[in-house]
C-alpha cells in the first residue's frame, strides 16, 4: 500500500488550513461506524449469554472476555502505525484497513452464533475483536486527517451518533425477533437460540455494507509533503525498526494524553464491568433466576438488549448536544459531568428490582457513553502531531484495554468470593470507578478550551 502518485493529487493541508467539510461529507465519513458499532453491540449484549449457554461459569466469564482487550492492546497501535505509513492513490491511507477489518468481522459475526462448544465461541471472540479493531482504530485518526480543529468535536460527535444508532438497532434485534416475529429465544441446552443467530447474521451484512459506504464515498489527502513522507517511511522500514519506533513513541506521549489516560482507565473499568455482568445481574436482581437454560433467563437477556438500546439511543441524541454544552463549560467539564451521572446510574441498579425501571439508569449511562466516545478524542486530537495521529490514537487505546484486562482478571474473583455470586455488585464497582474517572478530569489540560477562555 505504498504506491505513490503525485500528479494532480492535492496534498494534505496543515491542521489550520484544512477545508471545512459539509454536513453530508462528515456524515459519509462516519457511516462506517454504524456497522462497526452494530457488530460491537451484538458482541456486548450477547456474548456473555452465548458463553453461559455453552456452559461457562459466572466467575470464568471475565477470563473468556479477556480476548477483547488483549486484541485491542496488540492490534490498535500496530494498525495505527501502519496506517500512518500507508498511501495508495485509489485506496488512500486509512480506508484499506477499514475494508480488511470489515471483511473479517463479517465472517466472524456469521460464525459466532454457530458455535457448538465454548472454546469455539471464545476463539471467534478473539477473531471478531481483532477484526473490529482493524476497522475501528483508523476511523479515529480519520477525523484528525480530514477535519480542521474547529470541526473535530463535530466529527467525533457524528461518529458517536452512528455508534449510538447502530447499537440501538443491534441491541434490540433479539428482542424484536422474539416478540414481533415469533422466533424463539430458547433452544436445547448448549444450543444458541435462533433469535441470537439471526441477529448476528444481519450484523455481518450491516457491518460490511456500512464500512464500504465510507470507503467508496470518502476521499483522502496524501501526506502534506509526499517526498519527505516517503523518505521518513524508508528510515523506519522493517519489523525491528517499526517495533522500536512504536516502543519509543509510547514513552513520549504528550502531557494531555497522559492526563486523559487516567480518566480513561477508571471509565473503561465501568463499561467493561457492565458489558460482562449486566445479563447475569439483571437475571438475578430483577428476574429472580440464575438458571441459564430457563426461558426467564433468556427473557432477561432480551431485556438487557433493550436496556443497552436505551443507553445507545441516548448517546446518539447526546452526541448532538455535547458540542453545545462543551462550548459553554468546556470539554473536560462536560466530560466530568457526564461520567459522574453515568456512574450514579450504574450504582443505582443495585436498588432497582423492576425491569422497566432499569431503563432509567441507562439514560445516565448513555450520557457517559456519548461523552466517552467524543470528548477525550476531540481533546486528544488537538495535542497530537499530525504525522503520528494514527499511531497515538492506537496507543491511547492502551488505556481502554488495560483496565478491561484488569476488570476481567479480578471482578469474577470478587463476585464469587466477596458477593456470593451476585454480579450486580460488579456494576456497583464499575459505577464508583466511573465517578472517579469523571473527577479526574479536573487535572486534564485542554488546549482548545484554554484558547477559547483566553
């Protein structure tokens, strides 16, 4: 992907001279995230359910989920590094990775609900998450590549809108199939239900088509100085040189990035706890069952899909409100408020025994989710060198996946040994962690906010 063609090709403008894009252009470059989050939402709402159906014990689910953060830890900085050094006159810089990741994600989504044994589902989770990361990581750098600084919050907000929209539909699919199309949400012991299977099949198609929309409707600028870029790429050619530069770059992170890393650490413990344990928590706390083969448990799993639909729906709406609030009080304080509200929502689930009332805390979680997908990246993009945007966006993912690995390693132990198997307390721990993450925003330096206030 290194073919160079300079004739009649506009070069990448500097950050302050990039042309402002129309709303249609911003939306086209963000549509791919609809499919990416469609796949993520199916994974987040149903994989624990699949694992338990195939015989996983509650305290072991976290270890099975560890595939997701580890693949992110390994894949994202490498993909970011490679995409920074890729240019093709037709495919561009980031779009080859969009397409490759989407193709393998679609295959994994199709195969996942056909799993007949636990190890097969766990292996496919590794493949699915690695593939999603290949598509997703360059999308963050894509905004930095294409938009001037004044439009970046709007660009990340557009991504958040499509993330929310995709997740709303994907989260509801099993519930819709069961309640409106009479497709069963139960099956023989150890067999994944048809409602989950059909949801994943649709997800495979949606993922691929959405990403292809962005690939074929969006163009990319070549590097600002293509000759200099080619010379720099040659200096780092080779696996060892690449690994050396990645390692060196990790220890040279900008100050703002380190500050945001602390916020991200506490935030993502909360979200990962929610994705792993909400199904079993709601099944026991609101539906009164731990029998994973019962229809009541499957109904609880469907209701978790509805709950996740609510928080993702709220995030899609909040994506348009966040830029307005950020203009008034600043981006870091907007993020602080949203995380604290989301954390309170997670803690409150301990006291709610009625399924319908569980939708209320999801409103707060949705605000936190929208903010997490928008504001840290908007703040960070203004603090990164343009020629390493993809790489540092990948490294930033460390502070998403490291807390997830920690949560996967310890939450199951605490649930089993300190809370008598009641996984609702994992959500309480997550809520407290999210509140702490919100308060950590006090120490973040946002250069754009400083320019506005001064």
